[in-house]
C-alpha cells in the first residue's frame, strides 16, 4: 500500500478523500446499520407481500401494482445494478446494504457459536449455489411470479439466518461460504478501481493497539489481504495499526498482479462453466429455436408411440411453472428439456472456453495449471458483462411492457460486449506478458480473444438473431 513517489495534486486529493471516506465508514457503524435495517424492511415487504396477493391483471403497471413493482425492483433494477456496483465500488453492497448479510450477522449475536464445519468451507459451494438457484429460478419462472421469488430469495434469507444462529458469533458465515452470489461478487470485485488496502510492512511494524480491535464479519484475514474479492467494504478495519485504508488502484491490478499467486479451480469453474456457460443457457432456452425444434421432435416421437403423459403431466408451481390462469404451464417434457438445455450449454460452452484458455496456456510454454487459472481470470469482464446483459434484458422487458422504451438498446448492448471483450483481451495481453514475449504472448492473447468471441456469440444469438 505504499504511496507512489510522484502523484499529481488531483490524485493526492482523491487519495485523501477516499481515505477519509474509509474512516467515516469506520466511525459511523451505527448509521450504516440503520441503513441496513431500512433496506431489510423494504426487502421483506417486496419479497413476502406480493406472494399473498392476486396475480396482476392486464391493467397492472409498475406504478399501480405492488407485485409488478416488486418484480421490476428485484429483476429489473436490484440485481443487474448490484452486479455493476461490484465493478465500480467493490463489494460495498455486501457490507453496507445487503439485507441477507445484515440479517445473518444480527442472528449470529445469539448464535450457538459452533465452529464452522469443514464441509461448509468447501470451495465449490459458490458454484453449486449459483448453479442451483439459477436453474431452479428458471424452472419456476422466478422472474415472472411472486411465489417463486418468496421461495428463492426468501428461502435463501431463511437459510442465512439459520446459519447465523448456528455458527460463529457476530459473523457472516453464510456470506463467506454459502451465499449463491458470493462467488460472482468475489470475481467481479477484482475489477473495482477502489478497495481497502493493507500496508503489510506497516502492520508488522506497528504494535497491536491496546483495547483497539475490529470485527471482520465476513471472516477475511485482513492482515494478509491482497485483493478485494472477499472484502465487504464495510470500513470497520479502516485505519487499524495505521496500515489499512480505502484507496484507488488500477482496475487491472488484481487480475494481473495478484490472481496469479492465488490460483483457484473453484473460480475457474464458476467463470467458465457458470457465468459463461450455464448463465447463457438459462437466459437463452425460452427464446431458442433449437429448444423448440427438439421439443417438437420428441413430442412427435412420443405421440406416434402412444405416449402422452410426458406432455400432459404438470407439477406444482414450486417444482415447475404452473399458472394455467395465465396460460403459462410447463409440462414434464418442458422441464426435462429445460434442464437438458441449460446443462448442455454449461458443458459445451464451458468445455470450449476451457479449450481456448488451455491453448493460450500452452502457447506460453510448458503446461501450468496455475497459469491456466490465471488466464481464466482475464475473462471476468466479458463474463460479468454477459450476466449483466441477461438480467438487464428483464429491465428492458418490464419497461417496454409499460410503454417505456429505452433508446439505442441494441447499440448499448453491442458496445458493452465489445468493450468488455477488449478489456478481457487487454488483461490477457498483460497477463501473458508475465510469462512470455513475442509470438507466444500474441498467440496466448489471441486464444483468449477467441474465447471472448465465443462468449459474445451466445449473446448475439439471443439479442440479434433469435
């Protein structure tokens, strides 16, 4: 965290303001907790109340129906722009606004105080939780109906409280290990231009202050922290030992200079098979002509053989979408094909993307698993952009349904995909330069550019071709 030898007056002003903001967060925990409880109250109303109201009619709009407003708030505003916030200000959402984080930490005040079991700390939970909630959300049409929202978001909140009551004391064990979006937030926060940074030399040189400590609720080892992925930006550690402060940094810094020393199979799987594979299938299937063609082909075969139950069998709404009053019912065949489409997308795209990254890794020299994981990290911008565009498509749909048309949507989408691809390619160039030069560096960068192209193609199909 050493200061640069020469910085401009403007940079010095920004540094001072950021450090001051960090100190303000540290001193005003009470204000932050008040904000959190306001968000909790709003969240609970939007999650719970619409589930007990009649489904909206044709005359329902954002401004006159709570259910429609809640759906728009969650899926049109809340989640897409929380993702954006990760890239802009790190995980400040988690530390300052997140209702689940506030509730699990509050519950842990009365925790049984059990030690966190080894199974709960398994690194694969972020991928499993992300995949599970994404797939289940598609099965029950969580974006369109309030009861699935209560099941998915409300169920997650109840689980967060339960974990808080069982493990740790005044901690966020749920957030650290089990939150369904923890993994996505952790990788996106690596791109943030601001973070809490630790001067390790100053920490070691400063004796532990008597009577002064801080509670890192998300269980981050602050003393050895080198990146922003796990930090919730709550500010509780700001100024500790004169070694921790909120500061600016290059958005490329963590990917290029830190990620290579912290290789993570779990994050690699999440990026390649989750954010760039499974998420594409989840957003695509309902618009895909391939899905329709396969369904018609299988339906024809079944009918010719006198087998009709897969086409006629339906399941309760909490297993598979079932709203006959809205002509929205998925048959058992629909559900099986939905799952197959999403899983196939994850496997095909994830494997293909892994192949491109492997080519880039090999282009830089002898095979290195650590280098493979490092190169995968360069795909975070285009992976995050894809998830944002998938969610923001709901924003456009909700607004268009109320007669509000956002201009230049196609151009904005194209610009974001191009910009994020160029960002990933630039990161690949920087990372490749750490391992080789010349033709090898160029070849590795081109391999990552090809991976970006494949990822973009999936979104081109959804937004421009289908």
